C-alpha cells in the first residue's frame, strides 16, 4: 500500500532548504533504528520520506529555473552535504517575489557569498496562489532572510488564498501577530510559528540552562548569548535594521525560561558578527552570572559549535508533519503546542518540558 504524501512548497532555496531536502531523501529508506538525529521517526503516522517538494521559489539567478534538487547545492549555499546524490525531482525553482527579501548591503560582497538577483519577472499574488493550488501544496515553508517583513506577509497571503498550512521559520511575526492569527483561524488554515528553534541550538541550550538555574535555586542576574557564522543568514544580518524582530524573538525565548525577567541592560541575546570562513558553522558563546547559597557569586560559560542548517532541518521535518496532521484533523489557526515547542516566538510561551509532554501525547 502506497504511503500518504505531504506536498510542500519552499520559499527560499537556501541552506536550510538544502538540509531539509537532503534529509528527506537521507531518511527515506531507513527504518526507525537507523534514523539517528530525528526527534521523531513518525508524527501522526507520517515519516520523513513521506514529504515531497512540489514547488519552490527563489530570487537568485543560479537557482531560478533549475531543478530544486540541483538548486539546493548552488552558490551561495555552503552547508554540509550529507546526501549529495539527490535524484532529479522534476520541480523547477520559480522566480519569487523580491520586496524586502533582499538587502542592498549584500551587493558589496563576492558572488560566492551573496545573492545574485535573477532578471525574470516577479510573480503576482495570483500567480503564486495558482501555482500552489496546481501543485496541490499542503504546507508552505517560509525560509526567507531575516527582516523580510513584506515578503513574508506576501507569502502568508498566498497561503491563505491557496488553503495551504503555513510554517513560518523566520523571526517575522505572523503567528504571534493577533491579526494574522485571526485570519488563519477564520479560514481554518493551520499556522506554526514564529522563528524555528534549532534541534540543539543556542536558544534551546540557553533556555535549558535558564530553567536549570530556576530549578536549582540560583538567581540569574545577567546573561549574554553571542553568535557568529559565515552563511548568507549572518551576512544578511550585518544590516542591523533587519535585526529588531530577530533580537526580540531570541531574547523573549530566553526570558520566558527564567523565573524573573531581567532588565534590558542585563541580557543580550542575538547575532553578533559575520565570519566568512565559518560558512554554515555557527559558534555560540553563552555566559550566565548569578548568586547561589549564601548570596555567593557564580558564573557559567559555554561554547557551542553546530552546522546551522541541519540543526534547523532537524526541527522543520517535524513542523511539516505537525502542520499536515493539523490539516488532517481540520484544525485551523495557531497550532499551539508545536508552535510552543518548535519555535522561539510562539503566540504562547510554554515551558519546554510541558510542551514536549503534550506534543508526544497528542501529536506524535
């Protein structure tokens, strides 16, 4: 008996999409015992190999018009290749809507590091909606660059019109915006967001340590999280004007895990600098200072090094399946528990242990 499929569309064929698509094929013919690195082998009866990409959008001339399984390896992508023998998919990358998805400062860097805008005509909303419907898309994955407010809203509108579930992987607030959330609820279309937490990344580690301080009676007084990387995400974020929602998303994710909010002067969480030779490797430095028994000072310092995009894909492969399960169950609007567990800035922050327990009981 042929397994049911989850048909997805990808907006932004960058490093994160590359890792996700590689992962779909990497795990497709493996059984549960062989699937190292998955949070869950099955979610609602769906396995990673049940996901198929049926539409893709990008604005880089090296990707537009190419088969999506070739485009994921095109420059400026620089993530690890762990499944390089992808079959031809038959799905061509379509020209996307640019809007604020491209930051002008990126033109100052070498072609192998930045986006090269394609000359093709940009699609209208009607064009994208028609393509999503024609392809039978179940879930639309938003992988636009940080700061793409207008472009994200454009594709959110397209998802609403086409009836696709929407997974917002970036720190532009759609799911956590009450007006947008209400629109998805009124259309009975699922949305998961905002801003994906990595599988074992800076935010989840920082939250876990904050929760540990709380459980062990240590008063956290100040903390920072500094991140460096060399992919297009970090290059894009050199434009500090695009960072306000990113910094807010990451900071609130940490604040939610500690018992008492820190004053702004005592907490710094966010991207710090672009180091080209790091490529898709992200290095995170966390420092936490506090007081323990007898009001005696202590501090903790941690260094975390991860390949950024596989770290993201390890979570995205579950958000896709949760979005499809919501569609199967006729659940529209905010998909609360997956949003809380998998995202940094969900509409409702829920402790990770609590959201995990409910996720395992009700979704997996």
